[in-house]
C-alpha cells in the first residue's frame, strides 16, 4: 500500500490551499454574517478549473483523478463549507451526472457553462416529505405531446437560487422508485420559482432554497437518461457525492484543530499557555487522531472510485467515509470550542462557525443513521432501510 501522494495531487492541494487562504479565509466572517458568499468567487473557481475537475477537457473540464478532487474539496472545506458546497453540488452532483448520462447535445449545452463558472447547477431531489426516502418523492412530470410538464416542490436545495439549471427528479409513473425520471430544467423556465431558506444554523453563506414548479414545460430533450431510471442516476451521484462531503468534513475538522492548536499556544492562564495543560493536550491529541483517520478513509474511498470498483464496494466505502468524517467534524469542532472557552462563542474567532457548519454534514446526502444502515446491509446482506 502506498500512502504517498503523486506530484500532481500535491500540486492540486497546494493550489487549492493558496486559493483558500487568499480568496476565501479573509471574507468568511462577513459572508457568514450577511448569509451570502460573494458570487464573484464562482468565476474564480471556474478560472482555476475547480468546477471542472475530472471532467473531459473538450467540455471545459480538467484532467484530474478522484484523489486530487478530494484534496481540493478538503481545502475548500477548510476555508468555508459554503464555498465547498457550491463545488460539491454543481460539479460533483450535476456536471458529473451530465457527463455520465447526458446526450452530446446536453453536454455541449450545459458543461462549458458549468465548468467555467458562468452558471451553476443544483441537484433537486429532496422534497418536504421525501428526504431519506427519495423513492417516495411526489413531484410529477406528465407527458404532453413531445414535452413534459412538471409540477411539485423541492426543499433544502443547495445553489437553488443561484443555479441556471436544475438536475430535477420527478415521478413519471406510479411504479415506486422505478417510476422516477431525471430532467435538466433551466431555472428561468416559466413556472419555476426559487425561494431562499433563511435562518439556518450553519452554511449561512450558501444558497439553500425551496423550489416550486407550477406546470413547468420542458422538451423531451431535457430528459437525462432513460424514463424511469432517474432514481438510479440520483443514488449513483450521491454515492460519489458522499466522498465530497467527507472531504469537506475533513477540511472543517482540520481547520478547527489548527485554530485550537494555535490558540492553545497563545492563551495564558495560571501563568502558562493552556497548551501546557494535560487536558487541553488530550483534546488536541484526540482530535488529531480522528482527523487523520477520517482523511485516510476519505482518500481510500476516492481511490476506489478512481479504480472503478463495484458499485456495492464503492457505496460501502463512501458511506464509511461520510459517516466517520462528518461525525469527526462535529467532535473535533466541539473540542476546539472547548479549548477556546468563552471566546469560542463570538464570531471574532472561527470555531463557532466550524461547530455550526459541521453539524449539517451529518444530515445531508444521507444522515449518519442512513449511512449506518447502508454499511450494515453490506455486512449482513439484510436491508433494514425498507
């Protein structure tokens, strides 16, 4: 087993780290306070190629492996989970799905825009009553001549108010999960409305939206993949998407650990830096071990994705990485807050934001409980999800 990164992977990580330190970290507190990142960051992400990683160059993509992608996402997560989410969704869920399942016309229409940062994509799967059980979604698409007419509601959609295209999943028959079809819906379509969700605990700078579709008409050429195969497209995207969430969680945890370590060396109590206190060192040591374990699980999953292992093996590996990394981010950011004491409660210091941002990572793209059931199914052969 070789745990060394290649020169190319190191270069991607270093480029991302420099970008984060120069373009993201100085603005994080202001973006969090006003609940919106500066959308100028999207063009910059596109210019560096971060919105096209692993995609074909002919569509504006950048040649890179999944490990390089995970390393870039970790650095973005270290800077701001809200920015990381832009890339994870627009590239990881939308663009990669178009590249895998799209027609040549769909690739030519959407990928150059998405990879350049001219526009973003959103992944419209979750509904008010269909979260962990996406197969129960009720948004409906009905045939009308050569078109489809879509009506329904989506909830908690990242990039929802910023996106130019929604990868949207709708029911086209009553055959359970086999009756769901994927569509590429321009967000400026008549009848398409996006409403911002305010008052979030974390990821405040990220656009999270409710989508309402009222008789939205799209041509059959907007359909992604075959009729009735949409749920498979969604679940396949989420399997790799969990690697992205895991990498972002490692970034949050690393940022929290680094901040706590610096502060422990600066804060003096009882005549010594608190880093000299055994219980503070325990918090830091426990955190460091967890961060490294989460990182290795995540890079392993990314490596398996690159090798093209079976879907079952990749699903289990990505669920393990997502489960452990997201829960690690919560524990490590909480430890960091403990090191900071009262100062951790004010946003002059970053750890409060790490705690808030970490918490949602255990919820989306499959809760921690769902990840455990996926892992348990792989171990026992018994599906406890249904």
